[in-house]
């Protein structure tokens, strides 16, 4: 009874014939034993169901290769009596299609048999998702394994009356297609797991099959005329997927009303699964209302608008990078007012730069120095407490300005008294010019010290 895996059988046989099999990427390469091969032209790899895939790039048949090393075609197939009933049944019912590359490809009577073949290679699956056609009949199963090295995803698809381990023929149906028939609003995510997460909070959700790079191979016509919210993943492929889907939906007849809804505070590569997990024990209805509120604020993409603008996620101001006591002031002020720390930190930077003024300059390189001039602006929704935060930061400057203006007023009173005495002394001097005395000195007009200016006009010289 054969117990070694098919790939080990063929590799061992090739080694015994001095064909020098060596690892090459995900498979092996060797000199072909069926012809005089000076350079390795034979490739060996393991199929999804555990069988050995053998191909000579010079054109030798699989039968001639097996004859040359003393094997039978059946030696390239798995034959483990400990495998599951589903897998043994699958082997009994298995037939073969011959794809364009000439390598036999097994087909199965049922999806369960095909999945059993995959589990024989990858172990117990972590999850699966079923795609149905318009009549509700299953046409594809996406199977996933979560492994230490990352996730493994394999599709099992119906072709004719048989099932294969491979992608669906085009055009492919949308995920959970029957749910969308009577829905006025559909949420679109990237991936089945994200679509199920959206459904868990009460949203009708779908996605396209076989990854973010193939939305054009899906039939999106069931969404024509519907309101569609695209929830992109927080990464560049997510943005590209959202743009591609929005473009497709905008060209339907009638076009869908498309909105792109960016979920806040997502981690890099995050999606709605991470967003829901980040809200702890929040009720599904509350999470759904939050998504609906975000969608209400999003603009509808017009049919002639082919690109989706990606709005960068909000990044909190790096308050901890500020030195004390500024850091403590910003944190305590934001907590007291109930506003974002940036509403205090940004104007504070401008105030501090103005206080430094021209007393210090930063020399970037020889002959190039810059003064402490920092321009900042705060942008926020009405009612987010921008003004109270600004007033708190500017209060010391306004206090100093009031003190300076009070001192200016006192100086002006003294100046007016001095000016009156001057005018009197000047009149007396003019009457007695013959005395050869110097004219009196006119007092200097005091200038107000300004720490705050507004409504200023800069006039060029």
C-alpha cells in the first residue's frame, strides 16, 4: 500500500534516475527523464488536492515521464486510507478536465467533495462563504484557512454540473445576491468577512468574489438604481477597489446612487470588522446608526465622477511631543473645555513663536536662517468648541496687551501735559529770541506696544 505523498514519490524516482530535482519557488525543477535534457525542463508541484502535478516544458507527456522513472499515473494521485469519507467519495466520483496548459484538473460531483480535497492538504478550514445565483442555487464556495504564515483562500466553483477547485466563470454573482432583490440600500465591502460584519449590525451588505483586483468580473446590474454605500478598507488597495466599484455602479442603467463612507479611526489595512471590534460591547443598532450618520454626511458621487477622493483618517495631535509646561497646559485645557487638544496646541505654537519674535533665528545652513514665524489654522465643525479653546490660549497675550494699552494711556496723559508745557515754553522762546537761548525740546510722541493686531493692511514700499 502506498503511504508516501505523490510529490515525494515522483521526486524520489527522479533522484534515483539522476535527474537532480531541486526546490524552485513553490515547486521543484528537474531534468526530464523522457528525453535528453541538459537543462532542467521538468516542473513538479503539489495540487490543491495533494496530487503531484508534472509537466515537461519540452513537450513530453506525463505518461512518458512516469514510464521513464518506473511509475504509473496512479502514483501521482493521493491514496491515503485514513482520509475522510468525503475525500474518498470525491476520488471515486472524480473526473478530469484538461485546461489549456495540458495538466489534468479534477472535478467533483459536489462542493463538499472538493472542499474535502482542500482540507486534506490544508487541514480544517477556518471559514467558508457561499455564493448563490439569481435562483438561490449555490455556485461557489470561498474557503479560508488562518495559518501562522497568513491566510490561505481557495475558491470552489460550479462549472456545468461539476465542481472544480478554482474561480467562478464570468460574470460572477454578487455575494448574498438574493438578499439584494428587495433592498433599497446596499453596503459594499471588500471581502466576505467584512460583508458579514456589516450584516451583523443590521445592514444589507455584499461584495465581489476573488479579491479586490477583480470587481470588473462581477455582474453588478442587480444594484442598478439602488443607494449604495462603499466602505473601503484603510489602505491603498481599498481605495482602488472603491474607485473601481464606484465607476462601475455609476455606469449602470439606471446608475446607482453611490456614496463612499470612510469609517473613522481604522488601523492600517483595517475594515469594518476592526471598526466593530474597536467599539467593544456597543449594541448593533447603535453601530448601525453611526454608519448611517456617516453616510448622511457623505456626498453622492455623480455619474461623471470617476474617481473616489480618499479622505485621510484623522490623526490626533502629538501632544506628548510638546515640552512641559506646554504639554500639561494643552492636556488640562482640552479636558476642561471638552475639545480636541489640537484646538489648543495649534494656536499655542503661533503664540510661542510670536513671543520669540526676532530674538532668535534658526540657521538651516550657512547664509540661510529663518525667524520663529508659524502660521496655523483650525478647521472644525460648528459647536466643537474652537472659540473657547482659542480664547484660553490667547488669554495671556490679551492680558499683556491690556497692560500695554493701560501703560500707553498713562504715558499719553503725561505726554499731553509735557506737550502743553512745551507749547508754552516755545511761545516764550519766540518772544525772547534775542536772549540767544536754545529752543525747548519737543517731547517725543509715545507709541503703543502691540501684541495683537487685526484687520491690518500691508502696504508695499
